């Protein structure tokens, strides 16, 4: 698998809730902070989006799609002078896949909802994404809205296998949105996601993801990328935001956390699977990244699921 597919595979969407919204000329909804990813697509009209931590509101128009990966609080509405309804209470009586109406409807409409994730690395993986991903009225964003509407249909009219289809649609939607985001020339910053658009660094990332147990060095990774050792080190840090070997360690520890949650493998075996010659070296790296030992991590996960 390519790096983006491998990273997103660790997220594992578990809870999905999407509903439609048909609003009149004056309306507002307030959403509290919530773990997971929120997504909205405008079908007709327009609205404003105010996100905690951002100075200016975002205007969404017909054909636009917005994703909020970091779970921050936000507000949707026609203007900032309208008293906001509490979204959690408002949508409580609307069935998944249904359509809610505010102020008589007719002025604007769209669909929106959330993905919840169970993977132990979800916060770290979503945390490197921008606070807001805004795709503006492109042909691709319209196709993404079609995927959301299909997901709403599965939620509204449950059929055998519907939960699995909805989960696949959720991951497809996220991947497609990130692809569009990656190819937006206005997007700038340093993280592994944006680095995937750089051919040489993407090759190195693919090598690390494809064989995490290999005893990689800066020299061997630079060779994969077709760069000098010093040139590779500088370019990787500039684009990804951390040194290559630090990224490799973090990726290995994300895999370790996922495998501790999903597979009953002895820690000594897991250490070898991920390129560590001793359990103690593996445990020290795991604690640096996750703040706890692999044994304590596994015990807490087992207790929370029991």
C-alpha cells in the first residue's frame, strides 16, 4: 500500500452519522468540540462557518465541501447576529440520513455529519491535517457530495451490509478529499501529507511504510530518494516537519499501537517485526512516542474494552 492508504487504514471509521439540512434566510447552529472528523457539503445557497481558533469565517457556497479534522468547536449559519441553536439537541430528533428544516427552509441546503474513529493513533493522524479543508465548487467536490448522499441513503434505509458500505464510503470520501487538497497549489505547510506531493520525498516515505522493519539510515533513505545524504535530510525536514529518522520511529510506534490493540502478539515478537533488536529498545521508543510502556498501553486498552 502507499503511505496515505496505510495511514488512513489505521483510522478505522466506527461511527458515522450524516443528515441533510434545509434552512431559511436566518438560522444558526452551534457545535461543541467533538473527537473525530466533521464534513459538510453545500447543495444550494450559501452559509458561513466560524471555527474556534480561526480569525475569519469561511463562506461556503453551492458545490463547496468542508472537512474539519481536529474536532474543534464551530458554528454554521446565515450571519453572526442570529442566536444559535444547540446542534446536538437539534439533530437528536432527526434520523440518520434524514433532513432537518430550520426557519421554513428554501434558502440554502446541504448535507453534513461526522466520522468517529477507533484507531489508537487517530488523534495523531488527524492532528497533522489542516484545521479546515475547504474544497471550492470543483467537479471533484461535487462527486464527493454524491458519495455523501449515497452514504446518507445507506443510513436512512438500512440494508444487509449497509454498515460496511457506509464505512467504505467514509474512507473513500476522506481519501478523495485529501487528494484534492494535496493538489491545491495554494496549500502550503510542512507535514507528511503535503510531502506526498513531492516525488522524491514520497519515494522515501513509501520505502519506510513499505518495509518499516528494515534498518533504515539517512544514507539508505537518501539513496531511495535519489538525493545526497545532506540534501535528503534537509529536504525531508523542510517538507515533513521533522527529521526522517524521527518520522520512521513515530510510524513504527503507530503500527505498534495498532497491533497491540488488534493482535495478541508478544511484545518481544512485535519488537522484531518493527525492526528492533531488543524488547527494551522497542519499549523505550514506544514510551517516547506514546507516553507509556507497551505493556501498560495494552492493559489499558484491554480494560477499556472489557
